[in-house]
């Protein structure tokens, strides 16, 4: 039975203590991210998460369970990326969080959405400039 976006459960997400107090970056790729679009048709996307952790890091099994939980949620991808972002910020309290969602084509149109906690419009200080001036900063082919 499909559920509405208000039923997305952030308590599925679990944190574990950050094993280091040194600065580092965590990159996570979810290549089979699925959810129900507003017409209750399956939508597919690849999600890229970049996190500069503070005291907590992502427990990957819980992130996987959270993403599976979204498969029965009726939501637009514009709303979904914002909810996903808010939940990750609340649970992990990272120094920086960037999420990019590359949605598979539907009806001949595809979309890419991104949110970065560093953006001034999101309350950030714009201290990290790595996202500026590059056409696609989520090209992980160099890392894979």
C-alpha cells in the first residue's frame, strides 16, 4: 500500500560515533534509489552523498534500510531530496552535507537535483567552493 511523504521514517537512520576527530570526507553512492512518483509510478535515481562528518557517521545498513523504505512512498523528487537532506542533517549533524540526485529519464526528460549545506541560501558559510564552476561535480567515474 503506497504511503505519503509525511510517513517517511527518519528513525530508521542510525549513527555510529566518528572514529576520528581529523577532517575527512565520506562519499556514498546509492545507485538503485527508487520511490513512487506523484502518479504512483516508480521513479529511479542515483543518489550521491558527500559528508564532512563531525561527531557521528552513517551506519550504512540503516541508510540502505531507509532507502528501501522509500520504495512505497508517493512523493515528487523535489520534495524527496529536501526531506532526505533534512533527515540526514538531523540525524548525523555533519559539518557539511551535499546530496545530488540524478533521476532516470521519464517521458524523455531527466533531472538532476542538488542540495549543499554550505550554500548561503541554506544557512551555510560558502566556505567550500569545490562545487562551483564545474559542469558535473558528481562524476565518480574517476573514483570507480
